[in-house]
C-alpha cells in the first residue's frame, strides 16, 4: 500500500521554502544547540520595557516551539544559538522570517504589528546577549558531553556490523568530517543527515513514462499521488504516480535502517570514531 | 392552578427556551443530524452510522462549501454541530457557521493574552451555552445564538504557566475542563464547572500538590488532562488520560512510578473521585502523555462480552482495559518502541533505566512526538479495528544535572520519523493493515458504517480509504489536516466536514438536479 516515504530535504539556513510541499507540524529535525553562541554582528541593546513586551509576545506566539526563553522547544530551534539572530540588525533578518514563516519546517507566518515585531526582536536579542554571558545551566548539549565512546570499537562497527563503509570512507567523504561538524550536530547528522550543514545527499528518482522514456533527477517531492523531480536544467517536473513507474535511490535509507539496530554504546563509539577524522587526506 | 400544572408549565417554558439548544440528555444518543461533542458521542469511537457515502460512490465526493477563518493557525479542532450550526475554534477564536452554507453567523475573539497559542481542540455546548477554553487558561461561556459572553472564569492561573486547549466534556450538569502546562512544575488539574454559572463543582489532581491529602506522585508534578475524556453512563464513570510528569526529562529528582502521570483514569463525574487508575508509562522521562482518547467499546474479549477501554498511547503501546475495574487485558506495541524492559504482571511496560535521558544522549523510540498524539483514532465495529495515526520515530534524549529540575529539565531532538495509518485488531493488538502517510504525523480518523475511513496524510492530502484493507479510494489535497473529519446528515444529504490548514471544508455527494428530485 501504498507509498514509500516522502523524503524532504531542507537546508536550515535556507530563507525560502524548499520545493517540497509544506509539511505542517513536522518538528525541525535538526537543532543548532551543538553550536556555541555565534558571534553577534551588532552590539545594539534594547530598552527594558520593549524587552518585557517582547517576552510576553514571545511566550504567547513563539514559546511553544522555541521555548519561552527562546532556548529551543520541542519543535523549534534554540534562537540564542541561531546564526540568523546573531547576524540580525534591528530585525532585518528576523522580521521577514516571522512574517513569512518557514512552511517547509512547520513554522507558520505571523501577522503582527510593527511594534510587536520590534518587541519580539528586542526580546530575542536580549536573550542571546544573556546566553553569551550565561553558558552554564542551560538546556544544551556541549561537545564535552559527547566524549564517552571508544573510537576503536566505533571503527570496527563502521567497517563491520554498521555497514557504514559501504557508502562512506574515512579518507574520502568523511576525511575532515570532525573539522566540519562538531558535538550534537555531528551526532545528529551521523544518525540521520537531514540536511543541516555539509553537503546535501539528495535522493534520486527515476520516472519511467508509459512510452518507456525514463527521466532521472533529484527527488523534489513525493506523496501517494504525485512524484516530482528537479531535472538537469533546474525545472521541477511532476507526474501522477498512477501514470508512471517510480524508482527511488535514497542513500539515506541505510541510516534509517540502522536506527533500530544501534545500541547506545555503538552510537557513542561511532561518534568517537568520526571525531578522530579531522584531516583531509590527499591522495 | 395546581402545583403539577405549574411545574408542567415551567417545564414547557424551559423546553421552549432551549428548543434550539442542546439538552445534555441528547448526548446519550447523538442524532444523525448532529455532532454534539468533541468526539461526536460519549464513546470516543468516532464511528458514524451514516451510509450515504460508500466505497462505491466516494469517488464522486465534491466540495459543498469552504469556510475561510482568515487565520494562519491550522484548524486542529473537531467542529461540533447542533441544530444546523457548526461551532469551530482556533486559539482565542470561535466561529458559529451555518452548516448548510458555510456562512458565518457570528465570531467570538478572546482578548489578546499572554498564554500559549499552540492549538485548540474544540467547543462544547450545553442548552444555549457554548464554551471556549483559552490560551490564558480561562473558560468562556458564550450565548450560542449570538456569541455574546455570558461569563468568563479562570480555570487556572495563566501566570503560573497554565494554558488550556481542551474541548470541555459535558456530563449532565457538569462541564469538565482540563489544562496544560509542561514548562513549569504544575499539579495535574481537572475541574468540573457548573455549566450555567461557571462555579467550580470539584477539582481533581492527578498529581496532588505537596501537603494535599494523597500526595502520591513521588515529587512529580504534571499529569495534565488536556484531551477530552469519554463517559460510560451505565457505570457513571468519566475516563481521562493524563500527561507526562514534570520536570519532564529529569527522572532522578522524582523517583518511583509518579502516579497518576501518563495514566488512564476513571473518575466519578459528580464528585471527581478516582475509581481506578492504570499507568501506561510508569516513571516517564520522554514526554509521552497518556492523554490520548480512551475509546470505549462493548465487545467480546476472549469470547466473553465485556465493557472495554482501548488506548493507543503516545509511548508506542496499545492497551486494552476492562473499564469497569481498570484491569489490563492486553499491552502490545503498535509503533517503534525500544524503551521498555518488559511488561509487568499488571500490563504496564517497565521502563529500561538505560533509556533514560543521559548526559551523552540516548537513542530512543518513539521520539518526543510519540507513537501517536492528539489526533483522535476511530474504532470500526465491523472489522474490530482501532484505526490510528502512528509514527515510527527516533529521538536523542539528554539530561545532565546542570539542566536543573524545573520544567523541561533536559534536551531532546527528533532524528527521524515515518508515519502510518494503522488498523489494530482490538483483541490481539496485531496490525490488520497499515497505510503509509509520509514522513510525519497524519491526522485524526473517522470511520463510517459503509466501510469508509477518512483521514489525512502528512503532506496535506485528505484521504478516503476502504476500512477493510486500507486501500485509497479518494483524495483531495486540501492542506494540513489536524483532527479527523466529522460527519452528519442534513436535508437528506451526508456531509463530511474537516479542517485543512486554516480553512474548514465540507464535502458531500453531488446534489441531484431539482427536476430529477421532483420526478422521483
């Protein structure tokens, strides 16, 4: 029955919706919590009254996803560690996101007055300023928390039971993975690379028409009734699934298949092994 | 005039006044031209006896009307329908809509407030009162005719972190209302209000505050009852599920099972006293509410006719209980779950301490969203299956002492999830079929006696499936579907009404041309 998984790829920093259909209520699959607080572009401070108004507004409208203190909730990332917030100056980056939402990641658009938006921006920046001076005691995962594995055992799992070596190479695609990705982000992408940081590894779809013509491209969208690919020229093309034969080549399926098999020890061991891969080895 | 004549006259005048309202006795047998409560009736089965729309003609289903809320907020509510008027809600809003045309009769907007605006489950109606719970944890009684405020009372103090999304449950002259509040350590609180005056009749604590008689929760707070319960009039018991304990991910600070968090409870609606409790997740540390709908069916189990309660719970397990006694009859997983060591003699999954959130992270199924969530399942009596929106998901869960012991007190991140609609045999827990609905949660479910199942997938398609095997018969891409559709018959025509994004849609079979009708 029926259909195989819909694979949605989104880039965390992409300001526009992915070509995939909006997926309401889907939790963001990645969190920037592994990052330390990014360096702020602006030293602006905000009046206490505006921050207070923003706190109220934030709690009501944003808190359920981003946490009442903006440090992240069940479906929304920690904004105090957000690069976008750090790069924002008086709302130039935050306000467009609030107004248009990020439908690809389940964030709805918000229709707020300019004063409310300004207060929100003030509160979010104030929380980020506080976060810079207050690293302890927060709901965060630090790189130092993730050092419990055995790299040698992880290497054995990588080459053996885990089957990682079938697609990955410590001297190839993963040669400098520990230099590119750290802490929680490395762990998350190791478990299931849902698109944050690093290169995207999109699934390919081959659509065979009734005429026998086969078209291959990056999988752009799939549900039970529709298949869409991005073709070589960048056009999205779609067909009714009932009219065509579809083959999906999704390298990430191996990651999903591993999730029920990992023990926590395996997981920490493979992470420890990946953390040793810091240098690109040039052939 | 004699006394009896007087009282007769009095009764007659009451009947006249409330002729267009809802007599709560009607809830015992909901009429086909109504959907008078959140679940449609007291059982929570969300199964309709209507058969005009069938597997053979469902492909002709067509749009009757669409009502634009004009809101960005998705409609997650179940609408209710009484006397040809639909009442539908989003946070801070209620609309009364003509069920024949989709035209607005009135709209109530709650004053701007600081509460959580996460979602809203729906309205409740009693006589000519209609009720809205609010993000600032208030209960507002409106005149069902024009939306004017009759009264507005506090359920709990929103400044402490309470909010409410719940569709109240009406049982005779009780209006039973729950709250939410996961970001603060708050006692699990359910209240019964007088539906006419708004006065509190009783308060039940699932986690009695320290110092209260029967403080049994082992230091845990939480256990909020945020989904509308069900009711057995013969036993006079209301069934509610309770939410997770707080602090949420910090287990060590609240040792023991933490009753009655993550539990299914039976309460006397007249007094709020606990008849029995069953804990679906003892000592939960993963935010797995057992608040999901406790579905009531009268059906054989192992050859014996029984009063049963079914719940597909957020922790990934399906439970069958005897609802008279609370005794467990069946516990079996219906979604990916790797957190339990065993099932104990009372039918409770025993949590594996190795899967408690830890400093270096634990890979746990389900993820925080759970094996299922607020989306109501449906029980189809003909096939004997509970049809539920299920997710196989994995998350990583962290807790370290530095996270403290207040509110969330930890961190967790979804890694991967895949959604299915699953048909669970209520006697064995085995899956009869499953239907792939994409990479996340689907929607609530409605079944009908003609053998149809209506639901939504995770990409915004409304689906009609054949209940016996899950085959797709019809679909329409209407946008994100929250809870399941409702159905009713008006003017001889069966309608199916469902929220897609911020729009409420009504579908029906095409109208017969008038000439055809008159020539019949």
